[in-house]
């Protein structure tokens, strides 16, 4: 349905398309709709775990206005591309998530009504008012849409304060990990977080976290995990310097509310320079986790500098030593095949893999993924180096490896070809010429679905 379509004031039903049972991905939208007063009055929210078209037709036949919601990472987009194209031809589709932020034009070309490119809490309320006929689409914050004959338009970006929104929805029984930090002060070239529209760092205060935890505990959920790009950077006054007092207040608020906090493990991993004795002592005293995840990414200082990682290999080794000294299990993230990696970089990383294993650390291994919206989105991935595969074989028997580096190796090429097919929001797609030989088969497969055929 195009932007120019008339909006009729009917009761709106958002159909949230759930993947792999992950309803919690829509918790922040549900709570924003609840708190707006719209939910249950003029707007409803339902969930489906398969093709939403049958339910949308049923709702339309009942005189309601169905709008389909998708939360999309790039892997999920690749999986649901055909479905999204079919649904978009019949009903308004609103897509959010990292793929919508990093490559919104790809979604809009295939007929998606609006892509959420910033904070979703105020965007979903504005979109509700739009579909109810109370607001023009151009006045909805944090979205991108396609204007007939005029290309793509991104509306004003309005950042929310996390304290203004609940992280859960009691109405729908959605209690995800509590987001305590949104945005990142660093500029790692391979990571989407610093490069998206909502990059400015914001925090949820300990008081608000404590209020939420009381609701989680009342609902029978005592294990409290956090979402943060850098768990130990909570309320840091400046990059590289943790705020132990704020971390203690955060964890204590969870304990006082009856919860068991987990900080420094997925999905609130640490950076090496934030791992300090003061922080570890506080985490040991209050937190329930015994694992702490640290992002190293490469054993080469040259390569870390090239991707603007902002720390050294030596800092990561010191962090691992500290983590073990305080009785935790260190889990270290490494990425195979970062762009610009040389033979010397590979050997340096393998040396660090063995050193970390000898120190008692676990290794979580990844393959470089060219994520949309990042400076490395157009970087052509390479097959995982044979020397890495040899090292993995040798370390497997020691029981220290985890991670999805093998499926990511194939996924990396699909992601590259997707970006190369339609890399920038120009009026007409301009595929990367250097990718033509490598990606021709994929491009032919996707062209019709993405609306790119002549």
C-alpha cells in the first residue's frame, strides 16, 4: 500500500509477526501503546507466528484496519523477504529493527509502508495516530517512507528518554531483558549500534530499573538480565572510565526488589577497559552471573586500530586475568576475517587464541558480517582462513569454544550481496559493479521480491 493511500479512521489492529517465539521483541512497543492510552481504546495488538495474511484478511472482513509489524535483523529479513513482499502488496507494513535502520530503502522499494529508523516508542504512537486519521505521515517521528515521484524521506529524529517508558508489558506478559543503555560512545566500524539514527547514549536510572524489577518478580521472573552495548559502561561519565557507584546502585536496586541481576554477560557484555577491580568486586557481591564476556575481536593491534576498536590486545589480556582473579569465567569474543586482515594478523589472532585458552578463558568465535548501515557494509567477506580452521580443530578437544562462526561464514556472503544489490537510497538502485560476478545468482533470485526488476 503506497503512502498516498487514504487513511480511514477505523479501529487499528497491529499484527506483530513473531519469529521463533520471540514476542519479547515487541515489549517496548506494547508498553508505549499501553501508556499512550490508545491500546484497547482505538488500537489493538495481536501476535502471529506464521504468515499474517489470513489474520489480516479476517480482521479486514470484520471492519478493522490491519497493520503488520516486523522487527528485522538482516538474517530475519533474508528469511522473510518473500513474505514481507506479499503482505506489503495487500496491507500496510511497518518494519523496525537493525535492518530497517541500516537499509530502510530496501524495504520501502518492496512496498513497506514505513520503516522505523530511530526510537520505536514514540514512532509507534505516532503511526497509530496516523492510521487512525489523526496525523500526517510526515509528522510521525523516526520513520522513513517513500514519497511518490520524490524518492525517500526520513522524518525528524526524536530521541526518547528510557525512564519515560516501561521496558515490559504486563498486559501481554512480556518481560524481556531490561534495557539499561541505548547507544554507544565508540565507533567500531563493524558494529551497527554507533552508526544508527539513535546512537546518542542514554540510560535507564536505577530507580526506574527497581520499579520494573518489582513487576518482573511479581510476575514470577526473578532472573533479571540487562540489555546494553557495554554492560560495565552503565552511567559512565566519560568513555573508558566505569562508574562503580552507579553500577552498585543499579545492582542493589535489583536485589532490593527481589531480583537476581546478571551484568557483564550476554546481552550486556563488557569492553576490556571497563573491567576494573572496583567493578568486579561489586559484580561479585551483587550479581548472579559467573561468566563475564569481553569483546577483543582480533589478536592484532594493527587490525583493532584499523576498525576503530579503541583498545589494545594487552588491555584485553589484563581484563581476562582480572576476571579470573575475581572468580569469574571469562568469555572472549573474536571475529574471523575482519576487512583488511593480513596473514600476520591471522597468526597474531591464533597466537592469542591459544594464550587465552591457556589462561582458562572460553572463546566465542564469530565470522565478520557486513552489517547494513556500517562503514564496512560494502566490504566483501572472505572465506574463513584455513589457519583459523586448523586452530579450531586443535582447540575443540579442550572444550573452550563456542559461537556461530560456521553458519555466519555463509550468511556473510548473502548479506554482502544484499547490500551490493541496493547499497544506497538513490532514486534508482545502483548495484556495486565489483560484486556482479560474485552475486549474480543471488541478485536474480531477489530482484523481483525487492521490486528491483526493470
